[in-house]
C-alpha cells in the first residue's frame, strides 16, 4: 500500500507557503494599522504580559456557566489592576489592555462622571474612580424602557428642606435593568432619573451618583433608607424612596439651586456627548472585530483542503475556490476601512468633547448624525461579516473552538445598544431632509462633508457617471455612484407626500452613510502614498477599492431603481451586473497572494484570537484536538450520568426488546 | 401628583385587545397548521405531559454549563422513554414529543440502520435500537473531512481469513468528530469508512455497525482490540485496527462475499436516501422555528410601548410602526409556507423511500436536487428570520430570557450540516444546466415540476408579464416573475464561456428553488378553499401572497438585471420599487389585526416557547422579573468573588487614591 498521506502535516506547509507569497512588508502595514510603531510596541508588550499570565488563560472558558464566568471575570479585573501597578501602566496602557481582551468586562461609569460631574464632586471621587477604590455602574435602561429615555419612570424628587434628592422606582417596569453582573460588583452607580422639582414639575432625565453597597461589608445599602426598611437581593435594583445628598447630582451642565430652582443648561443636548464617544469608538472596534473574523477565516481556508483534486494531487485549498474567497477577502477590506476611518472619527469626537467643555457646540448636530449612521452601518455589516466568516469554515466554524461564535454573540447586541438601529435611521433621515429642504445653488460651499452628496441635485447639468471599461478600476466612479444614490433616496422621501414605504428610512440612512464613508475612503486612498511605501500603498489601495466595489454591489437595488446602473427597460438575456461582479472577483483574485500578509498585519496573537482554526502556524487540527482535551466531560471514561440516567434507560430498553422477541 | 401609570398592568390589556381583533377562527387555522384536529389533540396531550414534568422545566437552563446541560439531557432522555412506557406512546407519539422539545437531544442512527441494514442484522438489533436497549451514534464526519465523504480517511479492510473488517484511523485528521456528547452515551455506532478489499482496492465509503462500549460496565471497548492494547478516553474516537464481524456491514445495497468480492449495488446513490429524509424534514422544522420567532416577536411588539405618544395618551405599541411590522409580519408568511410545503415534501420522500426499497429510482435525482435547494433556502431564510425577530425586540431580544438567542444558536449550524449550502448550490445548478442543455420545444410536456420554469425559454413568443395596477394583488404575476428570473439565471451560466462570476451559482440555485416554491405556493392557494372556511381561507391567502411578494422583493437585483422589473435606462428621480414595497406594506397592514390570531394558531404553549417576551398573556415584564429570580448569582447578597477579587481591588484602589490626594 502507498504511504499514508497525513493532512495535519500538510497544514504548516500550506501556511508557510501562503505566508511567503505576500509581496508586502507585513511590519510596515502592521505599524500603519496600529497607529505607528511606538503604539504597536506598547500593544505587543501588554499582550505579552496578559497572554502569559495564568489568570488570562481562555482554555476553560467554553465550558463555564454564567456563575463561573462571573467569578473568573472578577479575578481578571483584580489582576488587571494589580498588573497595572506592577508594570506601572498608564491610563492609555490600560485602554490598550482592555482593547486586546475579549472578556466582556463591564463598562465603567468613568466617562460619564468625568464629563458631567462638577469640579467639587470630581475632587471627591475622581481618584477613587480611576483607581477602582470604588466600582461603578451606569443605571440607565429600565425593565420597560430603553431607546426613549424621556419615558424613564425612575424619579429623583428634590426636597429643599433637607437638600436631598429622593430616588424612587414607582413600578415594576421602572426597575433598572441591563446593568448585568454589576449589580453584584458595583459600590456606586450613576443613575438616570426624572428630576422632579418642588411643586411636581418634571424636568426629564438627569444623572445622579448613588452609593449602592457599603465599602466595609459590601452589603447592599440603598434600600435601607426606605420607609419600610425592606431589603432585596437582586442584580436589578429598585429604589424605594432612597435619599441622596444634593451634591450627588451630576450638575456640570444642569443643576438645582438650594431652594429648588432649575438652572438651565447652556444647551439641552449636552448629555449626548458620552453617547457620541462610545459610538465613535464602535467604528474602530467593529474594524478590529471584522479583522479577527477575516484573520481566522483566511487562515483556515488557507490550510483546509476539501473537494476537487488540485494540481498537487491533493484536495484543493478552500481559499482557492472563487465562491469562497470572494466572500472572505471583502472582510479584509471592511476591516482596513473601519480601523482607519474610526481612528479619524475618534479624534474628531475627542476634539469635539474638548470643544464642548468650553461651550463649542457648532459641530454637535453634524457629528451626532454621522455617528448615528456609522453606528448602524458598522454594527450591521460587522455582524454580517462575522457570520460570513463563520459560515465559510464548514462545520468547525460553529464549534466553540473556532472562536467566532463568541465574537458574534458578544457583538450582535451592538444592533441595539447605544441606540437602536432603526431609531437611529430615522435620525439620520430627519437631518438629511432638513439639509435637503434648505438646499439652494448658492449653498454648495457651505455643505458639510456629511451632506456633500446633495451637491449633485443642485447643478441641473450634472449627471451620474457613465459605465465604461475603466469604470470599476476608478475609486471616483464608485464614490460618485454612491453619492448619487444617497441624493436620490433622500429626494424620494422629500417628494413623497403620502406615507413613505416602510423601508425608505433604512435605505436612505444607509445610502447617506455609505456616501459619507465612500468620500472618506477616497481621502484615505489619496493619503496612502504619504503613509506607506509604494508597494504597500499599491496593495492597500486595492483593498480600499474592493471596499468601494462591494459597497456598490450591496446597493444595486437602489442603483437600478433610480436608473443609475444601466439595465435595459426591455427584457434582456444577459446579466447586467456581471461586469461589476467580475471586477470584484478579479480584485479578490489579485489580493489572494497577499491575504495571509494582509491579515498577519493586524498583529493578532493566538491568545487574542483564541481560535483553533486561526492558529498562526496553520496547525489547526492539532489545535482542535488540544482544545477538545480541555472538555471536563473527557476527564472520565464513564460519565456520572451512567448510573443516574443511561443505565436505567438501557435496562428498560433491553427488557422491552426481549419482550418483543 | 397624578396617579402613577403602571406599564406592566397595561400588557395584559393590550394583549387581550389584540387577540379580540382577529377575525379568523383560531381553532380552525390551528388544526389546519397541525395536520388536522386529531393530530393537534395528540400534540396537546403530549405537551401537557412534558410541560408539567419537573425534569422538563427549563428555568435553570440559561445558567448551566456544558457538563450540567449534558447531565440534564441524559436525565431527560431517560425520563422520555419512561413516559413513553407509562403513557403507552406509539413511535409517532414519540416523534411528536421530540418535535415539541428544544433540548438538542442527539440524533439517533435509527433511520440509517432501518434503511440500510440487511434483514439478518435488523432482526438482531432493531428492537434494541427502537427501545434504547442500545444507544447509537452516527460516525461520519472526521476532524479533517466533512462535505466530501469520498475523502474520508477511516478504513474498513476486509480480512477473508477471519471474515472480519478491520476498522482503522490512520491519522489525526481521520478522528471521527462532531458526534458530540454521544461519545459519552453511545454503546454502538454506525461508522462511515472506506471499504478496502483484499488486494488493497478502495471501494469508497460504506457503513458498518460497531460496538463502542460494554453493556455491562459501560466502558469504552473498541480500542481493546488493538495490537498495542492502548485505551483512550475521549469523545472523539480513533480506531486502532479494531476488528468487527463481517455481518456488521450495513449491506442491504452493497456487500462483500465471504471471499472478498464486492457485490455491486443496484445503483450507486442509494445511500443518499437517509440524507434526503433529514433534508425534507428540515423544511417543516424551519417553518416551526420561524413560527416561534414570529410568535414571540409579534406578541412582544403587541405589548411593548415605546417612542411616540399614540391616541390613547400612552407610548405607541411598537407593532403599530410600519418600519417594525413590515419586518416581522413576513415571518408569519414564511412559517405558514414552510410548514405546509414541508409536510407535502416529507410525504413525497416517504413515498420515495418505500419506492426505493423495491428498487424504484425514477424520482431520486429530481428529489435530490429539490431537497438540496430547499435545504439551502430554508436554512438561509430561517436563520435570517430568527435574527430579524430578535432584533425587532430591542435590548430584551438579546437576553437569554427572550428565548430567541438559543433558537438561533441551535439553528445556525443548519447552514452547514446535512450538506454545506455552497456545495449544495453547485448541485442544484449542475442539474439545472443538464436540463437546460436538453431542452427542446417538444420536451415541454416532460418537464418535471422542478424544471417547469424553463418552459418560458422554449416559446419564442412568450414574454415576461407586464406590471400593471393589479399586478401585486395577483399571485400568478409574482410566480411568473420568479420563474423567468430562474430561467434567465440558468441560461446566463449556460451561455457564459469564460469563468462565471463567483456568486452566479448561489444566485441561480436560489432562483431555481424560489421558482419551485412559488409554484407550490400557487397550488397551496388554489387548495385553500377546500382546506379552510371562506374567512380563514381569505386571510391565509393574503399570508401566502405576502410570501410571494417578499420573495420578489428579495430577488430585485436579478429582476432588474435581466430587465424583468421595469426601470428606466435613463436616470430617473423616482424609486421604481415603490409600488412593490407599498403593496407589501399594505398587505402587512391588512394582516396586522390578524397577527396575534395567526400566531396563536401555531398552538405554542409558554413552555414550548420558553420566552418571557412571548408570554401568551402578554405579561412580559412580570415574566422577565420571574426569570431573573432564577439566576444563581441572585441567591446571595454578597458574592463569593468579594473576598477573592473585589475586596483586594477596592483596597488597592483606595490606597492609591489616598496617595494621590
């Protein structure tokens, strides 16, 4: 018999070979994606510390229940701050540490306090908050109330006699919810509650700092203040006439005088700034998440062989099938775009936040719309991309050991938190309509970058670009198409006097946002020569162009519907989308030899990916085997279920079978 | 102060009101969906037994780890067969019992044995298998091999001297995988292995029955046969020259003589019949899963109030927003279609399976293609629909208490198991191309119902239907559009001499399958008057029409691209899809008062749905609260993590904060 071929030995050979085909300098591109060599080295150092610390080992995680996960999470939090002290990490180092972890640690209330507390309150608490001398949670969502904060039921009634606020939860639905395990961890909370002035006037939601647990014995204390003296043990607190001192109101922008007069804030939307901050971070985060999906799926498809026999006599590497690589190479493109776009955006929000503090409000509305639309776009496409990655990997993609199921489950709520996507769509469209209705030919110069797509409607001689042989090699062509699509969809809603069709807002919001992103991608392409050497710039330019083309592909219905994409009015026997689709296929094929290099450039370690299928060395089957050995069920041959359940089942069955013979 | 409005009290009021607006007789429609009143009563009785048995309680499930879930699953399996004996349930009753459970109990090897074992082997084992006197698993997938069974590495070498087969796993990648917890439960397995004849000839994969554990002590025995005498404890067995008697080959259709000659089967594809059976069941199962998503999301949207203030002075019920109900009412439509379509299909496969046994092969190829395409369609749309349902419910949709996350996670591997979707697409297209290439005008009468859409290409005078005012009220119009789309996409691939664009196969496969389903929906509509009274028939007709219109909507790119949907070649300022989208919106609005009735008609109990948000009485907030009380973390005030992790963290932080002041 012929010598047995061992597929698991082939894995590393295939990975080495694929790694050697990349023409780019991976280090250069890695530094580009990681905001420079210095920041990359900091990330590398921090990952080195975390990944070798036994507490941060992930191998038992898939087998743990909620309670075990919680205990592990608390141990990790403590160790993280211990490491901070040991290694003298700065606050920025801690931000990096948190960004490379995938432990779903609870969000702190730190940004809210920093932005909205008065200097007096800050001087008392900020050092404690920053050093975890107290632990905080953010109590906004209620059991019956999410998106519409104006309808929160919890009240904070000001009592001028004692200069206190009385926090009260009048109903079951006013129970604070979605604060997760923090109900077990937090000593303090920032609570959203309707401010009620003496006389009963409701001023809408405001923020208050409230102590939840004693620092001595760590017992729930908030309910002791109540008249009835009841105590409840729950992760979802309800407040029964709990009193807090007046100074605990986060009143940097809106306060109450001692006698109970409302001090008008300089502007009503000030409290959005925390939300804006989170949303802008979501773009970068989505980029890095998609990057993980891209890395794992590209690596696995490089070493997985399945189906037809290739020229080397073995089954073909699955990445060589166009129906597969045309699905996963575009993930690289979206990851590259979101990482770079998000970084620029976070910088804008930082600038804005500082502007805010000194009262500069000029860009708030524009930024709000932009981050709303972007939040919808990156959460929708990010969720899709992680699922695409997972499905590209066959059965093993659905194993806990692929790592992608966890990424997906952790990310999918992004469609809802920090603003429900369908609610945000409405905001984007409202703002676009307002700009549209104010359009006039003289206003073109004053259109902001978020509204620039509307300029096409002003010039009567302007026309959408015509498709020619070179069209799909030109970023400008795709950008113009996407801008015209946005302009027509907004105009469509504006011109509709009867009810709009139900998907109109979603379509228009998506189009407006994609037109904005396309414009920014155009800028990124222009900036490439300054950021990278020519070879790397040329490859990343293709990555960006691919982003634009797949975005056009995903908008084909709108493009056809408004006549922006050439289709015959007559029945025709050939597929009008073929040219675009072949252009995408060609770009993907072009990028195929670079795929491992482009994904290596994200710089993920095996610890960060926590995926047997995404193993850097390609030895996926050995990694799967090793992970399965961690399964607690494998610790014994005969399971304890044998005596309790399996044996009775077998004996009953054998008795019945005998009776039938 | 005004009396406090309590939203949780409003829930039941809203649900009662919505229930009373349905004009249909829910009992009639429920019997229709449940295959008649008699079968409904059996389901009702079985659900009654299971849901009141403490072992089948689901309240602790979200908090369990894998090991705890396994132990619970084994206890449930044992109890299920105990109940079978107590209540004298038939095999069909057991099928119903399994279908109403959502416990992910392991798939048995029973169908494979029934279909492929010889009468001799059956007489020895079938009573034991049916009564669980032995427990089986199906060992097909290997660590390195899934879709392509011809490349499985495990061998079964025939040894004429001893009349045995020697089962061997030559490599790491040949380890049998994806047999789940059955490695801990099964006493026997049916294994797929390459049959090697004396002289070394490889006959490809065949099936063998192999004992894995002793019935006395339940210890792994398969590896004792090996020369080395090693034993391994693992859920993923590898076989080291394990010998089994010749009679253990499942050789109803292909066998080996005593001397080692291969006995040619009557036809090579015989072993597909088990796969076909599973796939046909998937259509019905997908229908019932979507039905759960529809029921939960429609009920929650009925009682959830959020956003604008409505005429009753309260926030509007979310189901009243077109952007929301236009997303979830179509789920009802897909559920109704798949349940009825799947039932018809399973009947066809049953007929086929009986035909198979007596050698009737005429319909095998046709049925194979049909079930391949349908498997792709129902898994893809089912996964999407569950996700749509979950996202329609705001933050609570992502809670374990919504129930939909579990449904989604259990169903999403359906995109891969029983045939990877992208591989199946290729099969569908290959069969369609074969029929296309054999087309001639004289052959129209012989086109099977799976290929009937191709008739449009034969008649030179035939033309696609023209859009008029009545178009979207006519099922025929949508059906014709979908047929023409399929015909053009298949023709496009046939006429492409260079490489097809990478998504071509997927697009064509989807179009061919949707054309087939559309045709069947046309038949279902025709049959409604015989199946239901006029009022109910009229409402269900709208449900079916909605299915057709949303299918057209999802195929718009193809319809535009081939000029089947009217769009101007010139740039135009109005949305060409508006008419279709408004027709869908109108249908959804029409069906809105029936939505609770149509979903009640599925007949799910609260135990089956296991969703706080889908509570029959609408009291969702009380149900959420009750579920949260089951969280083990809520059993104590101060978590055990306090001493180990939280206290050290707080003390360190307080020390550092003090140092900074």
